[in-house]
C-alpha cells in the first residue's frame, strides 16, 4: 500500500495527470469554428492530424470543441517539458487513455506501467495495443511543441 507520503505523492501525480488529461472546458459564448471541426472529422481515419496556427489563435479550443462533440472516442494529453523523457511521456499517454475511458477493460494497455527500462520495444507494445483496439481512438497531444528530445519524437513518429 505504501507509506502515507507515497500515497500523498501518488494522489498529487494523479490529480496533475487528470488536469492534463482533460480537454479544457468550453467557455460560454464560444464561437464554434464549424469548418475546422468538419476538417477534423474528415481527418479522423488518418494516423496524424496537425493543427497549426499562431499563439492565441484558438487551436486548443477548436480541437476541444470537436472532442466535446464526441464524434469518436478521444483521449487528451496536454504535453509539457516533463514529457521529454520517454518513460514519462508514455506513462502520461497511457494514463490519458485510461482516464479518457477509451480502453476496453481487457486491453493490455490498461495494465502497462512504463518502468525504468522503458524504450523502443515497449513503445512497439503500446503501438500494438493501440492497433488492437476495437475501434478508432483519437489521441490529442496538445502543446506538442514542448517535445524536443530525439528519442521521444522518434517514439511518436
């Protein structure tokens, strides 16, 4: 079960991940960008869709609006500098998939915990687990520009 200190740290980590694994709430009066939402919907069979525009242009809210509309199962992760570690990124991705409720109960991804030796072979296991999902799942990596470590970028390529 762990010491009280370990449980507090685990609770804090879980709370931080829940915040980063949730799309932002949509403000009242938000002007929907229906053409962009349509384009996002049209791109869902593709393996990668990049939404790129200048700071403050509404990328995050546009994608969050589409995710909230629920056209496909989606998980969200707001990436930060800590995700430049391979183990941390994939731990956060797996946590986001679990919190996004997109993993079936019998998915091996739900039981995977990246350890200290997490590397390319384990990334392949994650990819295989994603490919085995019964239906399409969208994983939103918001603020991906924070990622710059070669091994991390290679692992998501």
